[in-house]
């Protein structure tokens, strides 16, 4: 995946457990885009992704590179999870731009 | 009474002339919001530094912004090309360890040219720039060892060439 999207680098040796522990948002984004052929699972992961995004970024106001990288992954493959009823590509892109400022660590 | 008194104070005297401490608090409160410092638990505030992953993510945000807004739809560009994008791409190209990192500058260059093409599409006055832009795209696509994501981006040069022919006809 890093070969096609060189903006988020995940080492080959990184396990899902390590991602869940250190970068849960990235793992959630990966799960959304990689379950394109299992629609119920993708819908569930998509809902979890959006809930996690709203809770941490909007309600708790956290700023972390994890959220920006997760958003980049989600937006790079947004065509795999695109649904007309909740399409928010531009809102999420605005959010990614807002989070790509100097405060991101 | 208290409310009117405080209103008079705020209107007649600049608050930062009266309360030096308040000014200090205000400035230190702005620093984390601007991203210059961050609260680091017991260690207190510390100056943040942009990691290479953050700069890589900034370049990726620019790439997505240009790709979605300029190429995908007719929306205005949300994150325009600027010095911070160039500096981030140059930093990643210099210190990055991934094979495709050295091509990030080329990617930023291509996307900035796509922005220019988009602007030229909206104003016929910029048509004289199109042959030069097309020549730059051709030179870039002739570079050996381009990664697949950059090759995909360069496909847009065909869009540019066809658009040029359309406008010149």
C-alpha cells in the first residue's frame, strides 16, 4: 500500500496488534478500505471510523499524526467506501488540511 | 455595576497595557493552538518539531487536495501550492529512506502545474503558458525510474494536450 500511497509509511514488520495499540485510527482506516468486497463489514468499519473521528477530533479536540494519516488513507481510497447518503469527501479533506498544520506531531 | 465597570475598562484602556500577566497568559495560550508548542505532561510545554512523517503527510494532503478538487471536481483548490509544501517535499526527499521519496518533489511540481492548467482553463489569457507546461510534463515523464503513483499522475499530461488542442482549434 505504501508503494501506491507514499504519504503514509507503514513498515512491513508492523502487525495489526501493534497498529491497534499505537495507531488505532490508521488501522480503522485500513479496515474500511480493505473490506470493499464485504459490504456489511465495510459499513460497520466505516461507521466505527466516523464515530472515532468525531469523538477524538471534534469532541475531544485531539491533534495527532495518527488521525491525519488515517484520514489520508481513507481519502486516498475513498472510492472503495463511497456512498451517496453519507459522502463527506470535502468535509474530511478540509479536516485533513486543518490537521496538516505545524502542530501535528 | 461590575459589568459596566469591566466594559469601561475594556473600552478605555487596552487590556495588554494594564495586565502584563494577562498578555503573557494570552500569548502562551496561543502557542499550542498555533502548533509552536505542545503540552507534554510532566515535562510541561515543549517546542514541537515537524517529523518526517508529518511532512510526508503534509505533501500527501496537498496531493489529495489537488487531486480531488482540481482534477476530480471543479471545486476551488483547498490547499494551494506554497513554500511550506515545497519545503516539506524537499525535506522528505533529502532525509526520507523510502525508494519513492526522491520523487516527491516531482510530484509537487506536477500537481502545481496541474493547478496552473486548471487556472489556464478558466482564463484564455494564460493559453500562451500551455506549450511550456506540456513540455515540462514530457521532460518529467521521460525521467527513468519513476514510481507507479507518479506515472499515474503524469497521465494527466494527455488531458492537458487534448485540452490544448481543443482550445487552439
